[in-house]
């Protein structure tokens, strides 16, 4: 309905904003008078627009029908579709079964034509790729923190900048910049470096990062932010919001000051630079007693996949009980007594908090995993710059998210890596490795190195690395060299290293029909092609002597029809057919409501959007009522199956309910029996071509899908110089050349020409009346002037 609204408004606007001025001398409402005098032409334009709108509604409704017909044909009558019912595939044997004592050890799919041409006498060995696995656990299996003072009555000073974030507006979008919890924020210089690195990781599109747009530097202990004029490209760059009062900590606003109350110019970053206040120790740090830092803190722990929250007590309770006992009570309650043991070792500023999995009898439990996920205050968990000195995400397994040096890897030490460490696997060097990389990043670099031929993974449950060759069978190898190899995986066959299992090919003994020779197939995979069949062997069988199979219960193959797939496809086709017929019948029988005509511009202006939508829904209904083309289509569909006794015997018949208007009824059980009894007969009922005698008279109209295809081509054909009836009439996106070249579009174009002529006529009428009213105003103005002069003259 949008089109008529737009056209109507142009008529209204031309009448309501008539050029010139009127009524200044005469007092007449010139505009209203001209609108009234040109109402005849305006109404003619409205009627033409309403006629065009009706044609558009018809076009939309017809395209909806052709779309359903097209989609139906693409799914059920296209040779590229797996659900094509016009071909023979779905009615032919396609499911292959492996028979015999060892049939369960062989699965097969593919061409059924070769199913009876061979047998498998035995499988001497299965294929597997080369692999390596850590000999022992690779982590220290120790969930503990760095050395710190854990006395609850002592003060703890924390740099509170880490872990905070701020929002920067660039152009019209907001971007969040987060500072890592464990960064070095001891000076403005260090803060600028950390902020720049964080901005370098925030993409703003077009291959740029926020770090390209903004450059962070320092002036003494003041932070300076400048925009790169070229990268900013004229966009406004502004500090918007922050977490944990970070803008105060960076010197860009006063403590507790609201951004809404600030002068906006103090938040805009320019090429000349935005300089903050001097960053003092009071802004960077916070000091509290340990008991105050930890009072009421809630921690998330995960033990063997179960996650629970543990809340510590008040400051007084912590000072009385101590941290070790407070954690122990919470973990016992969460996971059961004797599952996780809490310890604090060391003294003074070198105390370490640790968590160890145990069994209820007190023995070490190497199979269980404990992890500390988070704390309610971001300052509590982290590296050295945190209250507890334990990182969030740490566990008694490898931490895959922090740097490899801090991941808990048993073999990883500086002295192991040396000055110029390398990792070479199968002769290919893994480049770009750094001690700052996380374990996950390092594994990804290995796995994404082209030509390396392996995939590495870390299994947390077993606490071991697993390395699998990506090259099939005996061709694969695993050869690890270099300092990084020793640090990550240890040495081959060493106590803290790995063991390698060589790759192996599958050996399958096959006998072909018509030959007594047994052929041993050697394949790098347990899945392989066998004369057009895709065979997978899942176990060994057969007796072998001197490398040859001597005694076996062979596995043979037979092909049968996949009745389930065919029944499901036919059922789907029937449902889709009934949807099309229902839509056609609905459009054909819905009567138009004469009380609802397309809205004009002035009418739309007086209504809300929801009212317009409801009105148009009623006004557009019935545009194809009793349409001749749809009547022909509906008739063809209704009588498609009627009178076909062959289809009826197969469970496909016309509904006897009058309200169904010719819908098809599908008896699934009856169809399945017919399909299993005589699949060839069912195939012909669907796909048999139409036949004519010597005189050209039709002997047979062909199978069900052949007849359906003929109907589809007649009404919704999208190819050829002449398209289907409905496509020629309304066009279709599936036949692009018809979008602007169809019968309804030509009628609408003709109406546009009439509207254009009427609008020219309306303008001429308005111009004529404006001229006449202008002359009238001038005459009255002159008369008023003369009257005033005469009154003044005689009065004096």
C-alpha cells in the first residue's frame, strides 16, 4: 500500500502548498477555494492510483502462487534434487545391506548395481593414523597462587586500574576498551602502553583498529590521547563511559564526577591531544586490610564439571578463622567433605594459597579437576597484582588462557627454551611462537601451520597432550624437534615426554564374482571405495595363515529399496500439493469487500500505521475472486488424481470431503505395501511418459509427476521464450526478464501515463486560478487604497 500513499501525497501537497499569497486584501481562503475548484481532477488522480494499487495487489497474489509452484517443481521435479519424484532413483534399490556372520563389522553405501558382484572374506587389520600421547600428566596438577601476604589483619595495596574498561565513541559507534587485569600500571608510561595495546585489538571496520585512530602517550605522569587525522577521517572521537571509575583513574575526570555534568569538550580527543590530570598513587591504587578485601566475596568453583558458589564471611570472621579454614568449610559444603583440600604454605609475603583434589581417605586424587572461575570483585583474582595472587580460570590442570610460562606446564622453564627456541614437527617449523602466547594460541599455531601433518589437543581429564597425524595410515608420521618441542611435549619415550604409535593401513581380503582369486586391498583408511560402493570396515575377522585368508564366513551384499525415504518424500509432496491447492482455492473464492477501497493520501494521514495495515489487509483480499486463470489452474489440480484407479490402489486418492476442494489423501501404509510388492509399478505410476497413438491422439496422460509437471509448465513455467500463464501475467523473480515485462505491469505503466497527464492538468488549473485570484487581490487592494484616500481628503 506504500505506493499509493506516496502518489496520493504528491497530489495533496500540490494543492495544499499553492504558490503565491491569497486573501490578504479580500479575506478569502484562496487555497481552500482552489482545492475545491480542482477537486474533479484531483479525484480522477486518486481513482487512477486506486486502480493501480488493485493491480499491484493482484500481481503480489499471483507471484505468491507461482513461487509455491516453482519451489514445488524444484524440490519434487528437478533432477538435481534428492527428493525428485520425476526420476527413478527413489523407486529403485538404493539401500545396501551387509549380510553374514560378520555383517555388523562392515557398513556400505553407494551404487547398488555392484552389490552382488563381490564379497569380503576377511579383514586382517584395521587402519589407524600415527599418534602420540604424553606418557605422564603434563601439568604440575597444582592450583595455587603466587607468593603474597595472606594474613587477614595485614594491609594489602592493589593497583586498581587493571581489569577496568572504558567506552570510546568513534563516529556513530561505541567501542569498549578493556585493560588486562595483570598489566603493569606502575606509571603513566606503562598505562599508555597497555591502553594502546588494548585499542590495537579493537576493530572499527575497513581493516582499521581503534589503535590506528587513537594514539596513547604520556607527558610525565599525565596520560595523553591524540587522534591520527588520516585514520580518524573527520569522525568525532570521544570518551563516553567507563567501569570502576576508570576515567578518574586515568586523570580525565574528577573522582565521582558525572559525565553528564562535564563539559563535553573535555572528553573529545583531537589531533592536538587530550591530556588528563597527573596520575597519582591514590588514583592508581587502593589499600585495605586483607579481611576487608575478602569479606563477603563470592567465588565460583568447578569440581569435575559441577559449579558451585562459595561465599566468605565477614571481616571479623575471616580474621578469627583464617582464610584456609574459611575456604575449606565452603568447599566441603559445596562438593562434600574430603574432596578438595585447602592449604596455605610459606610465611610473610611469600605465602601461597593452594587447592588440591583428594579422596575421602586422604589420598591424592589425580583424576579429579578443580578450577576457580571468578570472584565477585575483579581485584581479588589475578596475577601478582591481585589480592590472592591466583588467576581466574586456574585449575589443577593446564591453564590454556594465560601465558604459556604461567600455564602450569611441567616442562616449561626459561632454561629449557634458551635464546632462540624452535619447534619443528615433521620437518616443518612452527613460526611466531612467543612466551607471552597462551597454550591455546600455541596449539592453534601448530594446527594451522600448512604442511605440518598433525593436529594437537590437550585433554584436561587425563592431563595429557594428544597428537594425531592428519595423513592416513602408514604414511603419517610424528617427528618433533627443537627446544619448544621439549618444553611442550618433553622428549620421545622419556619419563615426562611422549610415546608414538606408528600409523597402520587396513588390509581387506576381497573376492569378486566369477573369479576364485582373493585380492588383498591395502588402504590408508577404514573407509574406501569398492567398485562404486563406499565401504567402512569396523573390525577384524577371518583366519589368516602366512598372510593369506584361509577360513572365513564371508560378508556379502544385497540391495533393497529405501522404502522409508520414498514414503517420506511422497508424503511431503502430497502436503506441499495440498498447500498449493488450498492457496489457489482461497484466492479464487475470497470475495472482495466493497466497503474497503485502496486508501488515498488524505485518508492515510488521518489513520495510524496499525489502522492502515488492517484496512489494507481487508482491501487487498479478493483481488483474484473468480479469476479465469486461477479457475483453470484449480480445475487442473483438483482433477489430477480423480479417476486414477492405479494411484487409488496405491493409497493416493482425492478427499471425499467437499470442504477440501480436491485435496489429495495419502494412505501411508497402503502405499508402503504397494511399493514393497511392486516398486516398478509404483515408479511407472509416477514417472511414465505421456503416450499418443499413430493419429496423435492421447492414449495415456502419463504418470502423476509427469502430469503435475505439465500443469506447472503451463501456469508457472520460468524458461523458454513464452513463460507460464501466471508468469506472463504477473512476472516472477525466478524469471528476471518478466519483472518489468508482464501484463499487469504494462497496465500499471499505462495508468502512470494517465496520472502524469492529470497531474499536468491539475497544475495548469491551479496556475489559472492563482492568476485570477491574484488579479482580484490587486484590484481590491487598489480600491481599498482609493477609498482610504477619499476618506482622508473629505475628512480634512
